C-alpha cells in the first residue's frame, strides 16, 4: 500500500538531514518511525485495558506461599 504524505518544511529538513547523516533512505526512516509509534499506541491500548479490567491480584505473601519461599 502506498501513502502520499506532505510534511511541514521543518520535518522535511530534519528527515533529509537524518537520512544523510545515517545513510538510510527517508522512506526507511519514516517506516521505522510509524512502526514504533504504532507499537507504542498498541502498548497504551493494552495497558488501558488492563487498568480497566485488572483481573486477579496477589499480595507478596500469597506469591511467596505459592512458590514456597517463606523459609
């Protein structure tokens, strides 16, 4: 799938500079940035869901008893 993006001049300049400095192609930098942002958004979604429905929680004592770590 192809997307056509128009960035403000400041972002274009930063992207071009970074591409020159790193030897990467601009589209690779954009793809990496989008992928990282998507992963961050998925993490936020997952964390929000856990906060809404936390499920079972254990105390330290319960965990220690279950692992037989009291001794």
